[in-house]
C-alpha cells in the first residue's frame, strides 16, 4: 500500500527549498498557488538545467522539479553532475478511482532488457522503502499466456515476464506476472512494471493525457537526492512540488537520529 495523499500533505506542511525549471509567468502562478494553500515551501526558479541539477547536488536546494525544461538536457545534466550512467524514473499516478500506483519504466531509453527492468524495480523498492512503502509488484508482458505462439516478440516478452517475476520472488519481493492485463495489475498492485520504457511511456501518455489519470511526477529512483521529473504539458506543477517536498520530509524522518 502506498500513501500518496499523505505524502503530498506532508510536503505541503513541511518547510523546504524546492528548485523548479519554469518560465517567470508559470513560476509566479505556481508560487502563488502554493502560498494560497498554506504551503511553507520556498520555491526557487531556475532557467537552465545545469543550475538546477548543480544546486541539488551541492545542497543549495532540498529537492528539484524539472518543470518545463527539456528532458534531454536535464537527463544529460543529471548523468554528468551525479556521475551516473543512466537515469531511472518511476511515475507516481492516481487513477479515476483514486487508486494510487507507481509505473516504471517511463523513459523511452529505459528498461531495454531483463536486467534493466530488474534494476529499476530494485531501485524503486529501495527508494520508497525508507518512507514505509512496500509495493506489491505487477509485471506486464505483451500477451496472455495463451498468446505464446502468436509471434516471437510476444513469446519472448511473456518469457521475460516469467523470469523477472521468479527473480523478484526469489529476492523476497511480492511480485505477480499479469501478462498483458494492465487493468488487473493497476487494480491489485502498487508498482506496475511495463514491458519496456517505450511501452511504459505509451501507457503513461494514454493514462494521463487521454484517460485523465493524475500524474504527480516521476522521481529519479537511483539518486539519494530528490529529483522529480515532470511532463512539460502539465498545467499545474504544485502537486509535483508537494511530492518533492513530501519525499524530502519523509526521507528525513526515516533517517536515524545521531
């Protein structure tokens, strides 16, 4: 079970400094909305990806939100500044029945093979575990079991789903292979693993832009710092700011006191 609303509420109440990449007019409206909701967040505007990522790395801000900055430029800066080879993102979503769930991978260059998908699940579990989230994992593939003989691509995807499920179960995680039944996986699970980054991105876009699913943002789960990726098409970034601030507050609370 994951408590997104509780996390957002903690972010709204908590006082921290969040950097965001927005134009001046969009920043002003976001800042006013946060203040009108009684938020104690200090919002800092950035014009360039390097400044945003560098400030996060060196503790000048407590969390960062991409806002409307170029995804390509921001991801390049994250890799360079933090010295990592890839960026793993897991989207935080709320469906039409107010059911919160996580979706990963959502970047088109992520989750290219079994090991990459296993890595992003492990990173997601490790990232959210300190705040008390222990997700049930639903693994997707490109067909039902009875579709096994309907093409090599489908067969390989089903086989990969079975292998991933077995591996995660062997590591003590609660995982189920739902094949192509995304509707069942979303209903019953907290973390949905797409067959690839491309399919994950398509699922995200269909759910959010067509189906009305709320998208709060996608934290980078292979960073200890809080960086929330967002779609440039969002109209209101306040929920992404609250998500970032909530993650900061929750992770700080989870840290053992000296």
